[in-house]
């Protein structure tokens, strides 16, 4: 071909392409018409239409034909969400503007609450591990027969106490109650605990000893009515954003005092931040009590009328002088004096704490040191006051009251014959099926596997292979079990992947029941979506287990969640958590939830009620007790080899615990770093030679992990911070436990950091 021929061919090709382009691509005017046309898929997607139900305008595809209010299934705040329904199925949601908890607000997790239901890795059929070690699909009949045969065989070979269960704070109260009754009264188990042991056991024990009952005294309105708010170990604006919003509504321009080693988002917004040394908080609060007593800034009248053991407490804190406390905490004597003065000048002082206190080797005494401050200054039982623990999981309070794990239903005691007789009579069951001893705590159940005493384990709606302290040890221990059953909405959790049998469970919004939130409010969960495949509500799984086990006759009255709610009412009668005045689910729905206690005959004067307004507590003498003890050393202090203290906690308001659900949402994933990171101070970064965003190795005596370096003044020299949500974080943590609550101490252990390529 000549050059001329090639040129002609090229010209012909260009002409052909241009001709084709004219046929397939609109001219500029045609393109404008396409974008502006009044019909077509893009136009239809953008079209807004009146949503009705007070929703304003919504995309046409998301226009509901009805709405209903349900309680959110993430955290303990207990927000009311309006679920938008079309043909009986949830298609969208928005926060309820009238619900007394959130008043029209929602955090990122709340807005995305429906997304995890639609995840592609939902457990849809039972899975049984075959001879090749693979999980394979089986029918429910096979799964349930295997469940019963394997667990009964273990009991026959090793005794009744050789199987146990670990429950959750994520399922509805009625399911928790059914599980606790089925396992302990029907299946003969003694040992069963909940993952609420990881978040709330400390507050439970502290309240029981001080008040005589597990009774958080507050209402969320107290956030708005305080003039001094003390937040201890609580990154409120990240962990509980709606509670932070309630605090922001406070018109009293309150002093916000944050006690936390790290400069958290909450500390940055506070009026004062007390960045104490990790786990020196017990010494700090004894020191504040010392100053208040020495200066006469206490309420002798309240102490005399409503408390016991104050004189012993006064003698105990006499040695906690400002000089001693300053040395132990790293705070100056001027800071200590200022802290005490702010409490003294406050007319309505409230003390709030969460995991930074509870997850400690001496958390019970720290919680009680805050209770002591509230009692001695008379800051309890009045608006804007209180010693107030903030719960973690959506139904941790339901677990505390009605799970039948570490205590008999509704605050009764397994070890007391009169309580067993009472519960047996209410339930119409033989008294001898009720255990006469308390269960092992969560960590003791895990230790029981190590010692060969626990051979079979049933795990419901929790993921300990991610969340348990000193994670690698647990992974090895789960492998020792003869039979591990995991009942969950996902078959892909770190724990489900180790199971011999996986039972597919429905999730929040795919079943009905109640949650009890941090302020004791009982709220309603409704079925607004269908569970996928053969997944069943936990309630119905428990019914089937009872039938296959052969103890179904014991639970003939447990026909539905609302039927169980009526049983729980009877169990609560005469107890501090008495709810006999609540007619049923309709009343809860109409009132926007109801706080316990609500006994028969109670008047519904207001939808927010605090405890101890009359100064009467639940101990036999009706007085609150001052409880105290000498501070204990950190279980794992730093040394030359491991010179840094690891702090852990919540990293983002869009993350939730082990990310089992939040990682299913693309929206939530975009709101936090996908890669694990570590916060360290500029001083330590310079000393080690670490640059921003490079990979570093964090090592404890148990494991090593890699993380991205984030150099920041949020942590002090000698301390680092890693968010709890990442799977590998708990490879590092030290297995220490509070001696009274048996709650793990996740918040402080000794580590070292090096650059990834530095192996020296």
C-alpha cells in the first residue's frame, strides 16, 4: 500500500467513525434535552413526592404507605426511630421527633440501622461442620437433633455442669428471659453469662452494694438540668452522641468536667479536662472527697438522714492529701482544688461514667467513689444530679434484670430458698429445677474450658473471638471444645467461623420484644422486615430447642414475646424494678416507652422519672452505703522493655463494637479509617523515629500487631491509643479482672512501639 493509499484509508476510517458517532451520540442540543426530559429512569430517581406522615418530600420509590416507631438496636441510648413501611416491609427510616429519648435526633448508626439486615453474608440456613471440617447446609431438624444429641452426650459423659452458654445485650428482653429459663430450668445448665459482663458488671455490683439494688437513678433530662456535669472515662460525644446532644441542650451553661487520660473529642469540648495518669482515678476521687470534707463542702443533713458508714469513709480518705493525690495522678494541686470548688459551687451536680471506669481492675470501687461524692454532697434524687452509669449495649439493662444469668429473675437470688420458691410458684415449675448456686462469670467459663471442665458452649448473638480480652488465647481455647454452637445473624463472624454448628437468627427489626435503655426505659421493638432464608427469631429457636430437648411442657405459657412480657411483670412484682402497671406492648408504644419502676396503680404524670427523690434506698435500712477500699496497683505496669501504656476505646460514632453490623454499611465505613491506626504523641514519635501515617508495630507480652501511626497531642507522652473496633486490638490486651464484678480491664496494659522495618 502506498503512502497515498494509507492516507486515503485513514481518511475513510475517520469519516466512518464520525458517521457512527453522529448515529450514536446526541448533538449538544439533543444532550440538553436528554438531561432535562420529564421522564426516564434518572428523572424518576430524582423526583420528590409528598411523603405524608410528617416526612416532607421523599423520593417516589421511598414513599411509604405507613410508618411505625421502633427502638434502635445499636446502643443503650434507646432512640425511637420511625420506620417507613411499604407493603408491610421497611424501606427507610427517620428519627422520631416525639420520642422522649432522642427528640428527633439520630447518630450515623441509627440512620443506617436497616442496612445490616440486607447484608449478603446473612446466615440463612443452619450450618453443620462435616467430617472434612467444612460447614455445610443442613435442615433445621438435623441441626436441632444434633444440638440436643451432642450436648446431652457431653452432659452424660462429664456431668451437667460441662455445658454452658454465653448470651448478649443485643437480643430482646423476652428472648433473654426465655434463654435463661430454658438453659437453667430445662436443660440443667448451671453456668451461663452474658457479654454484658464486658460492659456493665462493674456498675451492677457498685449499685447493689451502695443502693441495695442495680438501680441507675437518672433520666436523660438530667443532662439538660445540671449546672456541673462530671464525665469520667466517657467519650460521650462519640460513644453516645444523642446523650451529648441532650447535654448541648442544657441552658444552664454548665461546667463540663472530663476526667480521661486522653484528650478525647468530649474533653476538647469540655470546660475543664483532667488528664490524669491511666487508672489513677480511684486515688483522684478519694482526694476530691478529702478536699470537700476538709473544707466543709458536704451536706451533713443528707448524710445523716440517708446514708451509713460515712465516718469510716471520712477516716479512709484522710490520708489522700492533695500532695499524695497530685503525685499519683499527675494533676497539680491547683487542678485538684479547682475540681473540688466546681463541685461545691454547683447547685445540681451530676456524675456520669461508662467503660473507662467499668473496664478496670478496680472499677467497682471507682464507680462507688463517684457514688460517694454524689451522696456526701446531696447530689442525688434531684433534677440534674445523680451517680449515673451509662450502659453500653441496647439491652444491657434487660440482661441485668431478666436474663437469669448471674442473678435469678428480676433481682432475685439463686442462693436464697425463699426466692427460688417464689420464682417456682410464679412460673409453675418444680423448685428443684432452679439452681441453688450462682453461675461462673464469663471469664471463669472461659477458664473452665482451659481446665477441661466446660466441654460444650452455646454462644448467642455475640462475637467473643473478636471482643474477648487477650484474644489469641481465646481462639486456642474455642478449639478445645467438643461442641461449639453459635447462634447469630451472620455466618461470617470470627466466632461463627470456629463453630461446629451455626444457627441462623433473625435480627433487630425482624422480630418483636422490648429493650431497656440506660435510663431504665422499656421500649418496643417491632417486626418490620422478614428474616432471610430459614433464619428464625431467637425466641422461636429457643421454642424449638425446648421441644427437641424434651422440656417444652415447662414453657407451655411462653407462647410469644408478649406472653413472656406478662410473665416478667409477675416476676417483677414487689421488686424495685416492678413493672406490673404496664398493660402490655400497646401501652409502651403509645407512651414512648416507660421507665421502671412502674408498679400496678402508678400514675403516669411524666415520661421521665428519676429514682431516690424521697431519699429512700433499697437496702434494709433504706439508707445508701459508703463503700471504699485502698487503691490497687496496675496489673501490668510499664517497664524498660514495655515503656508505653496502651489505652483502648471507641474510635468513631459510626463504629459499633466488633463492627459485625456497622461494616455492612458503605456509608458508615466511609466515616472511619478502614485500616487500624494508633495515636501516639509527637514526643514519642520523635524518640522512636516514627513519621505520620507510616506502619508501626505495637507489641505487648502477648502479641504483636501492625497499625498506621497517627501522631497527635490527643495522647500524652508514654501513652498510646488504639480503637477497640478493629479485630486485632484485643490480641494485645492484658487479662485482668475486677475482683468483685469479674469485668475485664481493657483500658490499660504495657506495650512498646517500633517502626515496621526496625527489628532491633
